[in-house]
C-alpha cells in the first residue's frame, strides 16, 4: 500500500487512516507532530491525532475511526519540542465521510440532491413536496424556466466536478486530462 505524503482532503470514517509527513526543519527525533481537527460548524467537536517516528519521517496512523463525526473539518498541525514549545506548521481542511457500512441516510451530495430535484421539475414529474423544495432560500416552483436552466447548469457542473474528483481519488481517468504531443516542424 502506498502511503500518501500529504494530509488527505477526504477521509472515510471506519477506514484505517494513514499518511506520512516530512518536515525539513523538524525531525521526529527532536519534535512531536500533532494534528487537531475541529468540526467546522461545531468547533466543540474536535479530536487530536499524534504522529510517530518512521525512520526520519512522521507517520500518522489511526486504526479506530468509528467514533468520529462526519462533516467538514478544519485542522492545524503543530510540532512540540522537548521543552514543550509548540510551533504551528500548517492549516488545512479535510472532509470526513460517513462510514458506508453504517449509514442509513441519503448519501448524495448537496449538488446531486439539487440537480435531481431540478431534473424532476424540468421533466414535469416533481411531486408537490418537491415542487416546493428550497435551494439557497429559493423555492423551485417560483423559479422561472430560465432560472431552472441556470440552476441545472450550475449543479450539473458541480456534480461533474465531484465525479471527476472521485475518479481521480480512485486512480481512474477522470476525463479531465487532455493529452497532446508536439512534433518539430519540418
């Protein structure tokens, strides 16, 4: 298994999480590396992960991830020296995806839910509940046909982007790469 060398942008609850970090100015023999993750909309929901020394690099390995809450997290990594002096190293964002083995709710993204609702309205197949579905504070039944087409275009692009990202993360061709060759003119 190839171990990623940077912090992941997405992690799945229930999976084994691991990544490796090399910091030129900080070595595992002299420093401890830690990450603190805060749930973006509920900062009181937080957890800390500590890295270990892996032959000169920091190794992050979390075996039991079932107790975490899914959502968008903001994280900060920091090193602490032997005198307990802390230095912030980086900040970033990671989305924690629900454990696919234990979810019962709709797993579609917001963009996919909106796109599906708009499609139903455009096809004239929306139920009364769906006709009053709200997107960004606007009800679909009150949107003009032109507004619906604009919303369809926007959410369609968002869904395509999500699907391309998923394909790339899974090591498959995302359809976004354009290959070309250059030849010398004769």
